[in-house]
C-alpha cells in the first residue's frame, strides 16, 4: 500500500507534469518575434546606454531582435505606465531604474502603476554610482567650495535633471536637503540631453548615474566633484568619494533593471533572466559596462527574486527622503 508520504509525492509529480503541460505554447516557443524594450528616457542617457549594451547581446541569445523604444516624459513614469499596461506576453519590456521603480512612488501620489504590484521583475543589469557634476567653468574647484558656493548663491544656481522622480532629480533632492538649498530645477527628457546642456554650459550642476559622465569627465568637458559611494570608481580613479571630499552624508547609488508587465509567464521571465545573465557574463558586455563605471551585479543579485527585494527596499529607503520634498 502507498504511504501518505509517497501518495503526496505522487500527487506532486502528477501536478508538476500537468503544470509543465500548462505552459502555454506561446511561452514554450518564446520568443518568435521582435521584442520591444521601452526605455523611459531620451537616447544617449545612462538608461538608454545600458539597455542597448545588454539587449544587443540578449537578442543574440534569444534569436530575435530587441528594439529600443525611447518613450519620454514625467521622469520616466509615462513610459513605465505604458509598459505596465502592455500585453503580458514577453514582447514588451521596460528598463526601469531607481527612479521609475522607487523614487516615483512618494513623488507621484497618483502614479498609474505600482512598481511591486504591476510588474514581474526580470533582472538587475547594473549598479550605477551617483556623481556630483558641474559645467566645466562652474567657479567652485572642489566639493568644499561647491557646498559653500551653492549655499551663498542659492537663488542663482540651477540643477539639471531628467524630470520629477528621475534618478538625477531624486539624488539631487537628497543632496540639496543635506545642503539645505533649493536650486532652480531644469528638467530634460533624460540625462543624455541634460548632459549636452551641461557640456554646453547652459546649466550649472547635476547629480547623475556615472554611465554617460565618464567619457565627458575624461575629455575635460565637465567637472566631477565627487562620487557618492564608499569607494572610488575604477573608471574615475581621480574623482574623490563624497567622504574623502568632505560630505560623507551624501551617499547614493542607482541601478537599472528589466521589468515585464505583471502576469508574464514564469517560463518567459526565466528565459529573459537567463539571457540577461548570459550577457552580464560576456567579456565584451562586461568591459563596456565597466569602462562606463557601472557595477555588474554579483550572481546572488541577478535573480528576479533579488530584484523584487531591491525594489521593495528602495521604495522604503527613498520614501522618507522624498516625501517632505513634495
Ligand atoms: N539618468 C537618468 C535619470 O536621471 C535618466 C536617463 O537615463 O537618461 O533618471
């Protein structure tokens, strides 16, 4: 006679077999056509650059092209809303970040999506340290002078960002609250265009993800006062940390990650996650991400579950920082 335990085991295996059959044909053959990756900011910014580097390799693994669609506006929340409402068939994805999937929650009381409830996390692509940047002829020479200058000239200085709730906006809100200043904010559709304005000397300063700043800093077209992480970044060995430069309270690192609309099948999520991990392990992809200052996620942080935890923790972290600013 079958014991209760083996009966339960048999039932479980039968269930497992049935669930395997339950994977819809569309998920089994996935992908059979072009995938759209929505990038919530303009071309040339960190989110766009990271998405292009990683998806180019993922497309090879998946055997289908991945088309980047830059959908701008409202600090990335317009595009993220569109992604949340897209069909959950694996053919529309979004590259979100610390702004779209965390900082936007306290800043937009009527946000049309919830980062945790309306998305399936797919994979973390990169950690991106935050830098304090300025136009190259901005008078302060170092971070101490910057702090003094911004405080004395509070009414005159302006800070570029990629819209309310973007990484550049949220991280400079943190900096500005530490310094107790309220510069005029100058919004752009992404920090690609904001960087162009900084290089052209049209705006004074900006806090942003390291990615598209590295080439400009190395070319001397902008200034970098500090990186807001505990360690210097290997791509910018001469840029001090905020602690070294006298402002240890300002610590900020952002990230970019792929999300799919809620209800996308677990088989599709697993396929996409595996392709993203394969890309992160490929030499050329790693080299390009590292030379732009990104931090490649450690294996334990590459699962959809780890990304879900990151999103939860980031919402909890940024909500008290940004609530008073609204
Ligand atoms: N770095 C951006 C932000 O401030 C956006 C972008 O990637 O263009 O959120």
